[in-house]
C-alpha cells in the first residue's frame, strides 16, 4: 500500500470515529429537544420530528404560578457561582503552598489527595448528613456549597499543583530580590500564569451543581431550596403525573449558563487540561 493511500485510510478511520461519536452525542440531544417541543405530556406519544411544534412547556416553566423552575434556576446559579469562585481561591492557595513551600507532612499530604480520590462520595454520605446536621447547615444551600468545595478540593489542588510545578521558581526568586512578599508573588506573578488551569477548575465546579442529583437529594428537604436536578426530578417521579416533555424543556435550558461560561473560558481550557494532566 502506498503512503498516500495509507494516509487516506487513516483519515477515513479518524473521521469515521469522529462522526460516530458525534452521532452518539447528538442523537439523545436531538430527542430531548424534540420531546420538549411536543405538545403532549407523554414520552411514548412524542416523535423525534414533532407534527405540531409547540413552546407550551417552556412557557409553563416561566409563566405558570405553579412552576418553581425560576426559583430552582436561581438556587442552582447561586450554588454554582459561589462554588466556582470559592473553589478557585481555596484551591489556588492550597496548590501554591504544596508547590512552593517545604513543610512537615507535605509529601504525605499530596499522597493523601491521591488516596482520597479512590473513595466514592457515596461512602461519606452518612457522615456528611450528620456533620451538616450538627453545624446547622442541613437543608441549606450553603451546606451544599461547603460539600462541593470540600469534595473537589483534593483533585483540583493536585491538578493546579502540577501546573504550578511547571512554572520556574526563578520567577519567585527574582520577585523576592525586588522586595516582593509571598502574597504579591502569588497574586501578581503566579496567579496570572495559572489562568488556564484555574479556568478548568472554575468550569468543572460551575457544572457540578447543574449535573448532580444525589447530594441535593440527601441535603435539601424544602422545595423552595431545590436545585434544578432535584426539582426537575419531580416532573417524572410521580407515577400518575409523569411529564417528560416539561422535564425535557427544563433539561435543555440547563445548558444555557454552562455554554456561556464555557465560551467565556474556552481560550484557556485546552491548555489547562493538557498541562495540568500531564505535568507534575
């Protein structure tokens, strides 16, 4: 086989795989969008190409007095925004300490971060519930924020530390010779250089409250404090009032804030994922 034919075959295989993955991703998205535009309420009577297009379900989510969708959206945005911002700050300080300072327990602390990732969150559900109950944060959005920040700290700190290790320490030494302190080195020199990996951390932490159902299900009890995942579950939970079309409409709108944040951070994401995952 000639080299030219071999290259064409490789390109054909690559594009075939990409096309297959695109279809795997696009098919359920297309179905969800179509279901949300079907005028009925049943999943089985819906078709991938609706006979009559209708935005009734979207109107119901925002205009019907019985709908708490806007409240759930507000709660989720609050949890996502606070979790994302605070996580970036906390993870930055922790990663900076592990990357730039030598202290007792540093080596074993890094190993502990890796070890903690081996255990699923489900193992700590009972302890999380009891702890939040003791401190008075059960059935509270702030309690949910604390768990998201703490739960993502080990992996995110290890990721950012790996990125910080790639930045030469000569920059720190030069800044110290010019009279810069630790905080000035961190905020004015290292923090701007770590924007790519911090963008990854911010995006992942912003997405988590929109996608997670289990933690809100355990922590939150009051309907007015539900997040989107927990609130939308009620549309399909009742045996005698399943409304998959409203559920689909609500699920489609979840992608809007995530897409906006992704577009805002996209110029940093590829670099951050590649460098943080392969270096350290």
